[in-house]
C-alpha cells in the first residue's frame, strides 16, 4: 500500500505540473455540494447515453470505450449500436442456458468481453442503422422484454422435453426482433454497402488487442482465470494482478491516452446518485464529519450517507485482504459497467477518476460524469478492460503479454 500511495502522489504531482504548464484545466463544482473538481487530464469521449430501464450497462460502457478508441486511433467519431450487441449476446446467452438445462443464469447482464466477442464474431452496426427501440419509446425500457424472453427459455427447460424442435431459437429471435429490431444482415452507410462484419473490419478495431484484468487472491497472481460472477457467463479469462498493479495499469493507460472499461460494485454507501464514489470511514462518522457523537447516532442511515458524501472526507485505507473479504462475502458484486476517461482533483488536491456513466446527463450533478476516488476504485473494482499497450512494460512481462 505504501508503494501505491507513493505512485498516487507521484502521479498527482506530475499531472498537476503538466496541467499548470499547459494551462488547460477546468473547474467543476456540483450544485449544493462541497466538492470542487479541477480537471487534470480528460481524454476524448462520445456523448453520454442513457440505458434507462435496461440492464445493459455492459454494452453501453464497452461501446463507449470502443468509440473513444476509434477517436484515439484517428478513425473519427462514431455512434455505434448498443442494441445490436445486446440482441446478439442475449441469443447466445439463451443458447448457453438451454445447453446447461437451466443450471446457469439467464439475465440481462453481461460483460465488456461480450462486446468484444460480438465485434469479433458478429461485427457491429451504426446506431442509425439499428436504433434498437421498436415499442414507441425514446429510451430503452426492457422490463417486458426481459420477462418475455426469460419466460420463453425457462419454459423450454421446465417442460422437460426429450428433444427440442429445430425452430425454438427462431422463436427467441422473433422476440428480440420485435422489441429491438432485427439485426441487419447488410446495410448502407455514408455511401458504402456493408455487412456487420465488413463494417467492423472497416473500423480497423481489433478485439484481440484488448485484455481483461482483475485482482483477487483466491487465484495466483500473474495467471488467468474466469472471474466467478454470474455475468461472466462466457468465462472470460482475466489476468490476475495485485491491486496496486491494477491501479498502475489504469494510471498508465490514462497517461498514455488510453481509456478504460471499468466493472464495479456501486451498491456502496459512498457511491451516490449525484456523481460521487468514495469510501468514507463510516465507523468513525462523527469524528470525520465533526459532528456531535450523540447527534450522529440519532441520524437515519440515509442522513448519515448524505453527510459522509457531502464533501471531501477521510477515507478508509484499502488492502488486498479487504477486497477479497468483500468479494467472498458477496459485499462486492458485479453491479455496473462504466468508462474511465480522465483524472481530476478536488479542492484539497486529492485525485479522482473521471468516469462516464450511462444514466443520461440529468441523473448526476456533473452531466453524466462520476468522480471516483482511488480508494473506491481499489475497493470495488471487479475488473477492467484495456488495450494491451496500455499496460506498463514490467507488468506485461510478468503476465507474458507480447
């Protein structure tokens, strides 16, 4: 942890010095908030989207990441279709559920790897080619779709059939076609004719250049394993590193101009719906907030949460053991996927990661951006996905990545 703190301090000092030279920092203050953020480094992203009432954060975050990668690669700005990926992935997930005779989870969740798999095997289409909403709304609403599709595949399993007909998958396709639109087999875009695979090839994006990384002690470090969470149903093999090295990968990626997909648990008290993610030391709430102890004890849980996240306060020091215990006790779960694209500091000089969320621009004080402390990321990160060239050379060597 001392090494991690040293790297954190060094990174902050370097970025602050660079920002002062370039004179390109901007300051953001939340309405009715005690946080004041100064942007140190901000990489290009596309516009904030809204997944609305759909469990598709994994698609929105990874598609956002790919769009930023295309900008980084000089390919221009694209708006790619999340629902093409959702359609293809959910059909695959249903087939897996059927093969497993229902002994797996069929749900609307997924992972960044699902998007990479889709890009490689099925391609991608622009958003305007497949808007993905066929039910008279302007934003995704998947409650009915999830119920219908889930009921369909579960009915097949529960029927205890001796043999499935050859058309059962067509019935499921029809459900997703009805709600999301059919995935086009070919289309025209900006004067050219494509298939989804040829369009993906035209982008010059190679999914094989990207790797998933995690940090847990129930598997050896510097090996690969399939993280045991329900939405990693494709059994993506992730590289396992100590948490200080995972953080070093994120730091190096941002410094070198690469953004990062972030899979995390956002059910913690410190992750607010206003755009903040911190790990306040709630066990010493009265002390760190300067509150009278008797008054503090009388506060409701919600009022304590608001007080602990209303301004910069001391945070817990996170250890590898704390991460593991929270994961093993189901306190850290695969809740949400987001997109890391920058670094900012608060009014005390403390660094935060700038994270693009997929909850629209009206659901936080920062127009769709969340400011996540290093402590929160150390504690609640499930996994990240990055370009292999974003990994520091010494860590790449340990992992055997060429």
